[in-house]
């Protein structure tokens, strides 16, 4: 009977470790999206940079893609339920949509 308890606790530990590692990967992906968005925002807000119609379309598509990835990350983080903060992810989505709509 004790051997089953060991395997059950070991399986629980492995499951928690896998969830924790997946959460770290998702956090890193989210961080990379934020860095890319900030870099794009700095370039667009530069006084020497003028957007053409094609550049504006590319910009909107890029930030729409970022928002979609943040939605996927949000769903996965909610399933993992480790350090999931709905308000923070909604704030990131709102900021990305403001940048996408060229409001900043």
C-alpha cells in the first residue's frame, strides 16, 4: 500500500512540475510579445517615422496577431491556474488594442 502512495505523490509532483514549466514558457512568450509591442510602439511614435497606408495595415495586422496570441496564452494560463491574473492579461490586451488602433 505504501508503494502506491509513493507513486501517487510522485505523479502529483510531476504533474505540478509540468504545469509550472508550462506556465514559465507561457510567461516568457507573453514577455516577448510585450517587448516586441514596445519596440514597435517606439518606432511608430518616432517623429521621423511616417506611416504609409501599407505600413498602417501591416501594423494593425501585427497587433491583431499579438492580441490573438495573448488570448491563447490567457486561456492556457487559466487552465494551468498558476499565477493567473485575469486583470493583468485584460490590461495587456487593452494596451495592445490601443496601440493597434494608433491611439497612443
